C-alpha cells in the first residue's frame, strides 16, 4: 500500500487521548445503534486518498499535527491553555480550524454548496427547466475537502480574537468525541434563523473541542459571554447536566460515529442520550435563501445566499451566561449581520484583492498580517457596540 493512501481526517494521536491502551477505542455508530468497545484506532476516521493522491496536503497536515500534539498534551497535563496571541496559541487555533475543515462533514458542506448554487442559477437562466429535471444530477467539487482546507489555512486569523478556556471534570465524569469533533455553536443567536450564526467572525461564536475525557477546549466571544468564575481560564465543572449538554453536541455534530473511553461509559448510555436528541440533527448541510428586489424600471433583481445549517440544542450551561450589555443589544443584533471585528474582515478583503493581483498566494493571509497585529488585538469596549 502506498504510504499516503490511508488518509485520516481525525488523527490517530487525537483519538489515543480517549483510549485506555492507545490502540483501541470504544465507538457508537449512530445509524446502526451498535457499539464496539475495542475498535482499532488505525481503522477509524480515514478514507483512501481523502485529500487526493498529491502527497502535499497530507504531509502538511502531519506537520501541523506533530506540533499541535505537543501543545495539546501540555494542555492536558498542566490543565492550562496557552497565552493569547502566543506562538502556541496561533498553532493551536490553526489546528482546531484545520480539524474543523478536514472532515467528511466539511466535504459534504462544500459539495452541497456547489450543488445548490449552480442548480439555482441554472434554473433561473433556463426557464424551460424544472427542479425535477435535475433530480438525478449531483454537482460536486473534484476534491471538496482540499478546498475546505485551503480556505481554513487562509482565514485562521479570524478566530484568534476568541477567548481560550479549558473546561475540566472530575474523574467520575467524562467527555466524548466524534468523527467531527470541533463543534461550532452560538447560544447568543440560537433563536435567529435567517442565516448561519456560526461564521468565523459571528458575534457570539463558540467552538467546543474535547481534548480528552476530562478536558475540553472552549473558544468563545468574550464580549458576549461571562464565565463563572470570570477570573480563571481553567474552569472545573461538576454538573452532570452541563456535561450531558456538551456531549450531546458531539452526537448532533457527528457524521457516523462517536468515540469514548470504554472504562468510563458504555454504548447503552450513549444510546439513551442519543435517543433524546436525534430529532435535532441537521436535515441539511447547507441552506439556500433568495429574495427579489423590485425595480421601477421593470428589471427585478434576485439575490441569493448560501449558509451552513447550525446546530440547535437549546444549550444552557451553568458556567456561561450572556452578559448584561450583550443582552441589551440582542434585539438589534438579531435583525442584521454584524461581525466581531470589522477591521480584521476589511483586512481579509484587502488581502484577497492583492491575491487577485498576484501579489500574494491564497494561504498567505497570516504573512500579510505580519506587522499589522493591531487588527488582531482586542479593542477597548465591545468591537460591535458602535455599529448597533
């Protein structure tokens, strides 16, 4: 077998943190409701040539994994997250975003986006065609995950403003993980349905990433949420309700399997939790909305947008609350799309213009920002308050 044929979309080093012997791991399959206490880690979360036969993407991922694994191991052992904007922080956030972008679900989203966009435009241009005429047609990227990874490598600075917290639990409690372990959520705007609320610069964004059965990395918009206790970056929780809610996110976000340490729980418990939330799993990866702008000249214009379907699980956690200022702004924020850091988004737009002129490559946004780190630093007060 060629050395790069079996390509993992969740790395083995990560799954070993949930293993009792670093060789096997317990899994629960969502479709069959069947569990396996001793599944081989080598046989999990991979596809042949998932990133293509070009060795470069897989090689680049392995290099990031090597560095990130050292940082994650340090977090687990010391129960501390790296300082904000430190080298370890940037590497860690790069890895988290790449993990989010490299899974089967990421490929599904990119393919569904292409399919819905092109079919929508085609049907508007060809009035003699109907949606049922395209029922057997499926439009896909040649390698959707490669496109997703390229985008993630370009835009990872957009999440550097999120606050990093480590959530830990007692030895008798546990976190589970899955084949799509990085969960994007937004408690603040969970009620809004007009578009996705989990864009990388969305106000109220949260990213949940279990690192081990007793450690979970939580990245969140600190201008919206207050933590208890607010002065610590490592928070130990004991509420079974909190832990269950966090674990439910993995069951809702997974594509096929969730993973856990068999010494801490079993498939029957996972099945009971899943049965309570299975009706809340997403029905689509991508949604399309369109609207018509009427013109007095008789030439109406149609606009359409594509957005990820967000998870919604009525998430309430005892150690997170929406702060008073954010609560006052919420009614206005619900009406329109506002980003956390407009300066940084403007910089990305300028960078893309330079890419189109051949002055930078797509993945060089971090290089472009060198010497412009002021746009990454937290601004005094809420960065969006003046726009509401």
